[in-house]
């Protein structure tokens, strides 16, 4: 019964929003798309490459930050030394739910997946040198407790099942058997891809292929938002999508990542102004200059 609607999609939600725009373009007044997913992106084939670029940016950021460089002068070497250790590693932690001491096993896969997650949220990204330094020195508790909290959070609800329902039909059938990319040169390697392949062999054993969204050209006013330090959906993904909208505008938010961390207030107000005015061309971007990257955690 609505006449026109204002769409908002973030991350995979941008692909969902594009599907709606393609099918019902006359129903859409505006669309705000944040953390863009291009039509030819096959999840999670590019995860390793994009995450490695995010790690490389963090390494360079630490080298040029006076405090980080002084406290963690060997961050890069310590990170790769940690990843090359013999796994699994036993770590004693305090379970945040029971407050009892437990022994858990750290695997290379769990560490790599956690680092990828932390790289997408600036506040947590700046903690990585400290976490790595502690683990390198043999204090695995900080890292292990963080992994446990993340796993406990993601294990609740239907998050994993929903993700597999989508990826196993839209992306899994298109994952190549082999890749030309040198994944061995990335810290994530083929961990994410193998996890998806192994799960989807059970979820979608016949490798049934659902139709993918093909992006069409539109006149709809669209605001596209990318975080400068987004290692999940980097800004170049937004550059690929904005070309489909002649009334679109792609804004790269400095000192921000994949989440709304560091974007609150400024970007929220910008989205409000866009939806109210119905155009992305005259937005006031001055507040973006006030967004600062969080300081490194040093101890």
C-alpha cells in the first residue's frame, strides 16, 4: 500500500536492495547502500585478499604512529611468527558467562578468522598489535577470551543458518575449484573458502544454482557509503556499483571501516538529509573531517 519507499541496505543487504530496485524501480524513492557488494563478487573468494590489504594498512599505520611504533616495533614480524607456530595451542581463560577458569584450544584458523573480523571495526582494529604482542609473548588469554566471546555471540540465533541459506545457493556454485590468486601469501589463506565449501557440500549437496542479481542502470537517487579502512567491502566495491546510478553519489568515509563504528552521528545525519531531500548531490560533508581514527591500545 505504500506509494514510494526509501531503501537502506548494508553489506550483503546492498545486494538484496539491488534485487528490489531491479524488480520494482518505480517503487523506490531513494536508496542508501553502505558497504557495497558488487554483482560479480563471489563470497568468500576475495576475503583473503581484501583482509590482507586491511592488515597491510594496519601494519603501515602502526609504523607511522609514534606510540604504536615505539611499543610494538616488531608488530609485523610478531604477527607472522605467531601464525607460523605449531597449533593447536592450549590457553587458560576465564569463561565470561560462568566466571570459571577453562582451558581452550587455539587453532590457526580461529586466530585468522578473528583477525579478519577485528580488521573491519576500527575500535577493534587498533587493539590488534596489543593482542598479537601478548600472544607472541605467550599470554594467549587476551586472544582466547576474545575468540570465545565472538563465537558465543555468533552461535546464538539463526545467523549461521541464514548465511548458509544465502551463500550456499548464490555463491557456492560459482566458487572456482582452483584460484589463480596466491592465497598462500595472505594470512587468511583459503580458510574461509574451505569452510564455506565444506559446509555447503552438506547444505546444498547437488550444488543447485540460484539466480544471481545482475545490476541494471537506474535514475533513482542513491547514496553509496564506504569506509576507507573497510577490509570486508573496500571502497573500490562502491566504485564498481555507483556506475549503475546516474543520480548516485559514492562517499568514502575517512577513518572508518565496515561497521557504523566511527560513523555515528555524522553519517547518520547525512543519511537523514539525503532521505529528506531526495538528492545526494548537495549533501554537507563537513562533518566527515571530524571523524578520527581511534588510538592504538598500548596495554
